[in-house]
């Protein structure tokens, strides 16, 4: 498979129309159709269901789309790392980040670093720790800001100097909204919404103790703002870390006893990073360990 043809395939998959895709790629429709048919022949599968006006991906097409996006992203990243200006630090640093207050510290250091090296760009990818680690293993991300608990044995890491406090995210009309804190006995009487990470669910189950047998888990979510939308809709009480601006009509009630988790910034051990990444890691070590 040629990288060029994978890029063609992704444009057609996005547009769902070969005439429109050919126009965007500045090539004729017959030429693009021939490239796609050759790709299908090479792979031995049908990638599209075709009709007169629209093209939809088959199951095999959906799988190739996922893999092609990763291949193209990795190729683009390699080009960015290898093409840098002489005498001036440049390039792109990609960071996968959990939705955590500690990102504010990281954001401040990104700004400070770019004041020194303005030709360095950053790409931020928000996701759960499991997703970030998966993309790091594939080489798509340089660094990851991960919420604990997380296995850091295969990483070099910096521990962020911020603890993330867990609480109950409730609607303002909930009886819980006026409480200064809430414990497991009370929360066990409400439908609970939990984050998708199994390790974090284990921490929450341990916090509930024996009460966890009575907990009704109504839904799981992976991003906090999706959990907040579920709370607003009346699905239940979301257990999550403290966040700002999640909803005008929502209230965050701290857990009692307290449940606090840390976060770590990680990168792969013994990995050959671009100079900008190495310089940024050194910058963070000096700033966060001072």
C-alpha cells in the first residue's frame, strides 16, 4: 500500500462521494476510481459500498480507515520531526492529556517554553489514560499526562504537584447540592455514573467499601463533559474529579472521607525523541522539580 493512495482513500471515506473527493484532490474521477479499485484488489476486499450518489465504508473499509489514519499521522509526525530549521529549535510536540486540573500547570509551561522557542508547536489530544498510553505505544504521542492509578514502570515520568480531589457532580436541584460533603452511605442511594477506566473504578469501589454492593451503576463515560451532560439530563450522580465550568446548573460536592488521586507526566524510556521533545522534557524537569 502506498501512503499516497491511503491519503486518497481517507479523503473519499470522509467525503462519501468520489466526485467531490476527486475535486478536493485535484485529480479526475476515473483516475481516483482506478486508484481505489487497485487498492481493493491489492487487499483482496471491498472497501466501499457504492451507489450512484454515495459511498459508504464496509467493515473492512472501517478497519482500514482506522489503520490508515494512524499510518498517515505517524508519517506526518516523522516528517515534522526530521524537517527543522538550522540553528533554531522547531517542530511539533504531541501530548495526550487527561481532563485534570494538573493540565493547567502543563499549559503554563507550554506557554513559557514557546516564549523561548516560538517555532515549536504543540498538539494536545484529550483522552483517558488507557487511550493515551495506546497512542504512545504506537508512536503517535510523545508525552502523556495520566491520572493515577497507572503503571509507570515502563516509563520515565514526572509527578505533577497537584492532587485531584474526587466528588459527586449533581444537579443544583438535587438534595445533595446543599451538602458540604457526601459519604458512601448516602451516595449508595443514588444512580451512579462512573468513568470508563477500570483502575479508577477500583479506587471508587474501595472508597464505597461494603456499600458498593448496593450501588446502582447507571452508566459509564470516558470524558468528564459527557458525564456532566448525563447528570444534567437526570441520569444520576457522576463521580469525578473537581472541574470548572462543567455546567451552570451543576454542583460539585466533595467526597468524605476524601478521595484524592495524583497525576503523572510520562514518556517512553530509551526512546529517540526529536530535539524539541528532549528540550521540553528538560524544561519541565527544571520547572516542576524546582
